[in-house]
C-alpha cells in the first residue's frame, strides 16, 4: 500500500472534491482518497500491484481535472538545471498566479458589460414606476441589439468553465458547481435567444419584451469576480509554507581538497565541511567543528534572541548566522533536515481534514444533485400553481427566474472553503511561532481542552538539574562515593544522571567498571561495581529496599524544591546528593494565563512530593500529583478523562510517551531544535512553555473562525434557496432576482476566505 499526495488542478468548488473522490475510489486497487479543496491536494492510498499513478490523472482528466505529483521531500532534493528544485511549490504558485491573471482580465472585460446591463435594468424598473421617462425607441432598440451580443461574449468567453461544466454533466453525468451555474446561465441565454429569434411566433403566448440576457451577463460577471477574489485570497492563506521554503539556501560554501568552493545545495553530501560567513543562511543541518557564533533561529523557533553556538553544537538549515564565521560538518541533508521535516509537517497538517468539516463535506457531496432536483421541482411548481392565477407568460417568467436563481445561489462553494482555509491559516501561523501541529483534528481538539497536565522535569523546569548538595553518610572517602554514584549513572539518560556525571567530572573522579546495569523506571538505577550491588535513586526506592535514611534532611531539602538522590548498597544508605532543577522563567506566566482561560493545570511527576509541591508553588500550580511511576502517569490521565475532563498532556516524551498517547491532545516539548516528536499532536519548539498558551489561543480563534465561516456559508444557502425559489412570493410577492443570487454567491465565498485571512492578523 502506498500513499501519495497530488496537486489537483481545475478545482472550482467544494463539490469538485467529492466528484474527484468518487471517481478515484472506483479505480481498482485504490483504498482511500481524500481531496481537499482548500489546499487543492489529493491524498490517495493505493495498492501498487493493482494500479498505477498514471491512471489516476487519466481518470479525472475528462472531468476537467489534473493530478500532479507533489511532495516537498521530492522538491527539496530533486534537481533542476543545477539549482535545487525545492521550487515545485513555487512553480505551482506561479501557475496559480498566471491563472489568477487570466481570471482578472476576463473579469475586467466583463465588468463594463455588467454595468451597462444593470444600467438598462435599472432604467427599465424606474421607468415602470414612472420615476424616469421611458427609453426613447431608438435607444431601446439599440440596447435590444446590444444585450444579446454582450451576453454571447459573457457566456462563451468569460463563462467557458460553466459551459464545460454543463458539457461534462451531459457527457459523463458528473455535476459540480460549474454545472449549476452552467445550466442556469445557459437556460437564461437560450430562452432569451429563442424569444429574440422567434419573437413574432411566440408573441401570442409570452411577453416577448422580457429577456434574460442581462441575467446571463451579470451572474457570470459576479461569479467570475467572486472566483477571482477567492483565488487571490486563497493564495494568501497558504504563504506560510512558501516562507519556510524560502529559508532554504540554494548554494553552500564547502571545503573540498583544502579549497573553499561554492556548490549547489543538492551536491552537499554527509560529512562535508561547510563554511558559514556572518549574515549567511545555514544550508543543511550539522555540527559546528570550528569557531563559534551567534545564530538567529527565530525563523523556526519564534525566539528572537540569537543563540550562542560553539564547537559540538548543532545548527539547522534555514537559520541565520549573525556574528562570526564558522565551519560545520553536514550531518543531515535534503529531506532529512529539520526544515524539510517542518515543511512536510505543515503541509500535511494543512491538507488534513478537521472533524468539524465532516458535516460540510457530507452536505456539499449531495448538494449539487439535490439542488438540481429542487430547481426543476420549483420550475414545475411555478407552472403548476402559477398558470391558473398568473397566466402562462408570467408563470413561466417567474419560474425561469426562480430556476436560474436557485441554481446560482446554491453553490456550496463557501461551505467547502469554510474549514480548510481557516486550518491553513491556523497551522501556518502556528509554524511561524514554533508551534508544530500534526493535523487539523489536533488543532480542533485543543480548543475543547479543560485540563492540562504538565510533566515537571523538562516541561516546567529547565530539565538541566545541577547537583547542589553532597552528604556522605558512610565511612568511604568522598571521592570513592562520587565515583560509585557516577559509574551507576553513566548508563542512564535521565537528566539527573547528567547532573551527577557533570559533578563527578568537575571533581575529577573517574568511572569504574559497571555490570548488570538496570533502570528502575521512575525510581532510579542499579548495577554491580566491584562485585557489589549498588542502588541510586529516590526515597521511594530506599523504602522499597527497607533502608533507613536521614529523614530530617530530606524533609527540609525537598521543601526547598530539591530532589534527593540516594546511593545505597543492599544493606545501607551510603550517601545522599541533592539536585535542583530551576524552573523555566516563562513557566509562571504561562500557568497564570492558562488559568485565566479557565483551564485547570495539574503537575504530574515522579519526583518527591515535597519537591513537587515546592516547584508547583513557584509556578502557581495548586494541583500536584507526585511520586507516580511512569506507567501510572497513563492511569492518572485515564482517571481525569473518566471524570469527564478533556485532557492535554505536556511532556518531553522521554518517559511519558504512554501518558502522552492516552491524552486527548498530546503536546511535546521539543528540546533545542529537535523537531516533531512523531507521536505528539503538537510540538513546541525549543521547549518554550509560553508557546503552550499561544497554541491554546491559536486553536480557540481558529475554531471560532471556522464556526463563523460555516455559519455564513450555511446561512447564504439556507436563506438564499427559498428566497430564490419564490417561497416568499405568495406572501409578499418577493422573489430574489438571479442577479442578486449571483452577487450573494460571490460575496459568500469572498467573505469566508476573507474571514480566514483575518485570522492571520490575530495575535496568538
Ligand atoms: P519525572 O516525572 O520528573 O520525569 P521520573 O519519573 O523520570 O520523573 O523520575 C522520578 C524519580 O525517580 C526522580 O525524581 C528520581 O528520584 C528517580 N530517578 C529516576 N531516574 C533516576 C536516575 N537515573 N538516577 C537517580 N534517580 C532517578
Ligand atoms: Mg520525565
């Protein structure tokens, strides 16, 4: 099974996505298809042995669409005349811009025609109420001949997509929004043309003074204008990826054979030594081997202060060198870089579907056929009920007006744009702030979260504890005790272990030989040194071992926020060290702001109760769950969920992965610029806890935007269809002109995309 993402060309409307989905699903071997109108991308999972990629595009081509392979990964390594072609994206953007330019010239050519039509219409109406003198005969005749010509231009030049939509409907039985507009405008045109052509013959039956050329012209112009504005703003919603792509340097200055030479980015290989001058962008990921500098990583972290990097530190592609020249060794290139991962993640997330969209999708899938049926039923009803009371001519005229009006106003366009455009903006905005969101569903769920559970170490604290106290309670010399402890911790990845090793290094103590090492999860470590079994770990571990320890010192130190680690043999405690892990400076404000948003914040930790409470007090958390084993963290999350809480868990992913997986929303703290802990729904780059608040806010206003969009999209259709159908006619003689239907339709899509764009300016 293979899954590919394609760019889709030729989509005009949300109903297009369901047409493409249905068509591709019928291909033998295709397991699933997801087409997104917002991003104009199709995700297809298929069995390679049964079908092939080339087939997909062929299937949808007759319907007016084309599929094109699109993958950022490909883009970043594929080569094009010596330059790296991460520009597949740019290319498709260029095409879109050309398309928009074409649309623009069409719209511009149609607007004067629409203005003239509206002018004539207005004059006629005003004259009917004797507000202005009726048109002089010659003037009337002039317009009488001008209108069919203008309508012909509007329909056959500006309105080609709608004609094609009609053609495809007749030929393949597939209808989309273009089909609706096509049927509506062609009906109006043909009726009018028949009246003009057979004026004398038809005179006895209908009012031949009345034609619909103006409707054809104005509707097509308005809809084309709407499409143009929509396409223009849609392009703007997706510029976050483009900004990221622009961070990719095109060349790199490498040292080869002792000489510096500039090569194209795709020629860089692992292990290349790359020279970076001040002001230059780092082209690939790597490790500094010579000199040091300050690097501005704001672009992917949102952190504005340049960070000092020395030999051995990692640098990532896309970030900017500021002060000094340095050399680094390339470790990750092309699609392996952090930047490529971020881009891929943003792209995937923007293309994913939010659960809230399900209803809109269902509706737009059945909308077109339902509307077609409705329009015909409505025409029938006008004739059936109208002829006896209004007479044939008037009933037909009203019926046709309604028929065209319904077809025009019913397009589910805005419905299809409502969710994806807001998601694109939300996810893109997140990426800019160093908040990587895995998919739309995560972004949606986050706004409902009532409880946020924070891991202590590495989330609220810096995760870089320091050893602050050493109490030897044995007869062994201090040096020996330190080296025993350091030896035990040498195989542990725990931050506490680092602190101890650091201390031993400072004291100049060497490690001994360790065997049968074992991690006692959430409690400590054990292992044999010189044939003796030693333990290092928490107070709880000492209790398990049945050893006694200095209760008083532990009580007083833990209350100060220090974590006690005890070294023991099977028989007695040998020493106690104290480590302290300072809280992140931004933690307190972050907790405060979460509280302000009405979210309850809970600290979860394996650490000593007193230590936990002390740290919690420092950051303003009142609910603390301490001394839990890693596997019990999961249980705690489950309990909270049972109480009906929607829980987000924030952790570093080191030993809280199961708890993260259980939470409704999992949020991982990225350390450094490590990207995207795969399992997490959201990754906060640089472990910046203040981004948590931003993420919640982002989710809230994105969802609010989506709901507003959906409301407006539904509102237009729900109100528009009965109005256009003449539901109010029997009561007040009110009937929505197709001209206003066209205007409303254009306005609905534009307002929805505009509302999504507005989210961009919101402060997260
Ligand atoms: P947290 O919830 O803060 O991530 P852990 O579950 O990782 O905490 O660890 C809980 C406790 O277990 C620590 O506070 C410490 O007392 C003890 N511990 C864990 N790993 C080690 C280790 N490598 N050395 C000593 N003690 C450890
Ligand atoms: Mg932890």
